[in-house]
C-alpha cells in the first residue's frame, strides 16, 4: 500500500472522507444538525482547514489508485486518522497507524470518550489511555489522551 504526502489535488477526497465519517460517527454523539449538515461541507473544509499550507504539509494519504484514507500528524501527535467508511475493516487504518508510528514517530493522540470503537482500535495498535482528559472545544464532550 502506498502512503504518501497529500497533494493539493487530494484535498477534495480528504475532505469528503472527513465529512462523511464525521456525520456517521459524531452526529450521533453531538446531535448538532446545524454543524453536521450545514457548516460541515467539503468546499468550506478545504478552504478553511485542509487547504492551509501548515495543515496540508502534515497530511498523508493511503493511495492504491484510490485514496482510501488519510492521516494528519503534527509533531508526534496523530491529529486525524480516517478511512473511508466504505473501506473500513480491511486493514487500511492499521496501515496508516503503522506508518504514523514507524515513519513519523507518532506516539500520542486524543479520542472522544464516547467513541468506543476508535478507542478499541487504538488499543489494538498499542496505544493506552493515560487518564488525562479535556473538554472538546465548544462542547460538553470529553477527549481522552492515549499514548504508546
């Protein structure tokens, strides 16, 4: 599997994966229709986030002819890791995690406390809950810190 730095032409696919996953996994937790189906849009996400040079420079895509997932690593922190919902449970997330750990020396991340599926996935990749938590900005939900 080919994991490489993201290019400008990859941003629409990255944003598409992010938006769909966000709606599927986080709308049930946050229940914010205005955000999930209003503010959260592919084009504005590219313009206001993924298209910024400082973000684009730390994005990596898993590309085997089709971008199936992506990863954002800043320093040693995994900031984002997403696999297209249609291609989950096929090992792509594990490949992205291995790349982050081995090639980028990633050793920590934050995960939503209610995202039990993600916590379990990260634990299988060797990450452990540290006991540290913080509020997700502008919400009543907690993020938990995990480290290798």
